[in-house]
C-alpha cells in the first residue's frame, strides 16, 4: 500500500543514500534511468539534487518539461536498475522501438501531482519541479528539484522512517559500480557518547 | 593498511551513499561532524558535494581554509558518528573544552596533501579543495569540492571497489534518521536484461 509522506519528511526517503530511478516525460516521450548520485538538499521546502549527464534522453526530457521524479528501487528490481541504467532511451527511439517501460514490462502509475510515470514496484516516489536556479548548477550536470509529492510503501516505511527486515526483497540497493550493489543489512540504534 | 585510490576512481568511495564524517581545520581549530547529504559530482577531475549548514563551526572553518575532507565511517564507529553529529564544536570552544578529537578520543592522522585531521578508524578518506564556484551553491548550503587525495582501507576496498563481508564491523553505515542507521548487507551481482 502506498502512503503519502509529509513533504517536510521527504528527505528521509533518500537520507540513507540509495540508488534511485529517475522518471522523465515530455509530450509523448517518457524515460526511466538509474542514478547513484542523488541526495536531499533541504528540508523545507524539501529539495533534492541529482546528477544527470547532459548526453542523456532523461536530461533532455527534464529540461523540456521542467519536472522529474526519483523513485527508490528494491533488491527485487536490481537487474532492472542495471538494465535501465545501461540501455539508452534515445537509441530505442532511433531504432523505432518501444520505450523502456514497454520494452522491459515495467508497471507504472501516474504521479499524483505531476503525472510522471513512476515504477510501481519501487518503495518510494518523489515528484520534483526543477528549481529556477538550475542555471547555476548546469556546469555540474546537477539538477536541483523541489519535491512536490512524496509517497512510500507502507510495508517498509512507517512511523516516519524505513523499517527493512533482514530478508525483505524490498530493501533498497546501493550501487558500488559495474552492476554490483549492496543491499541494506541490519538496523543499528546508536547513542550520543557525550554524557555530560 | 591504507592504500591510495587513483583520483579518477575517487567517486567509487562514495557511490553507494554512505554517511560521512567531515573534517575541517583552520589555524589552531579543527572539527569533525557527521553528514548524510554527500555524493560524488564528477569523475575527472573528481568532485564531490556535501551539504553543511551555515550555522556550524565546520562551515566556518571550511570557508576560512578553503578545504575539507570526507571520510567513510564504519559500523564500529556508529555511536561516534551520532556523537560528533550531535555535539556542537562551537559550544566546546565556548565552554573552553578540548575539541571533539580530544574529547572523544578519536585517533587521527594528517591528510597526505592538505594536512586535514582524518579519523584513523574510517575506511576511506577524501581530501578536497572547495571549488571556486562555491558562491553559486551558497544559497543551498552545498559545498562543492575537488578531490585532491583519496585513500581507502585495503581490507575492505580492493580491485577498484568495496568488498564488505557480511559480518565485518568495517561495513559503511547509512543514516535513516534519529540516530538509527542501516549497515550494508549482502553483495548483489546484476545483469542487463536487454539481451538483444
């Protein structure tokens, strides 16, 4: 079940540094790619930043539409992440093939605020509007966005934070390179050692 | 044993989204804080970005010196991360107390290029120079740095990537909020599903 996450808590969905999927759409074209370089930027209003190479179809669609979405994929989606991170959306267009959603059978639903195509099997979804300051980040291929909707899978996100069980195939994944990921492992409660 | 990581591969140390420790130093003052919002920005030259609140001693020391370092702490350092992320370096100065390195008994060594105080028990260390473009990021509290030295613990980083064993206390940690972290779990090899 998908639950809405208060916008002021949207950063919690990305705080642990998962690899994300980036949704984009402009006119009749849509795309999905993987990105490891994404993080929260601010709490209120909630902002995120993601690095998207200027050679990509995703970048072109985002610049044309002014919107994008980040989703948090799972262990069960790991091969899919590598696939959408390897296959060029533009090359599918050039070859007259269907887009990645069709080609790889990715279930999607329309984002509640911006209508972006979101992968249904993910565990969190953030729709974002590109911030007007985008120009100052352009040289870094860094896209800053304001989060306008945030949702999560209630089975793994509740009471304001992630609760991944050890064997859950819905744990997030963290790319270390070359198609190799680590999943999350055990949860760890810590304490402030400064007793005084 | 610490091994030097080629600068062109420095991004691999942060690619999986770990929580980091931020070292800063200016004149006689030095500090260490935790940050979850850090990521690579580019491969060559290697760049990183980290969000550092403008109210912090760390931010003041970095702006004064033009340099900072990011280290990747471990499961064994989790309480320490929460502690240096909770205690204000400025308040220790105001109270005439020793700095966090002394107060919490943090072993440190001097970074090889910039001489920054690096926590010896971490598993990766990146010394960075603040990029001249810093001004354009200022409104976002986002510090962009060029990586000028990159080192890792050869026990867990070799052949160009992380190799965390399941029970290793040197696994990286990923903050989900409120002093709760997840460690990394199992390694996962994936494949591109696009066979054609």
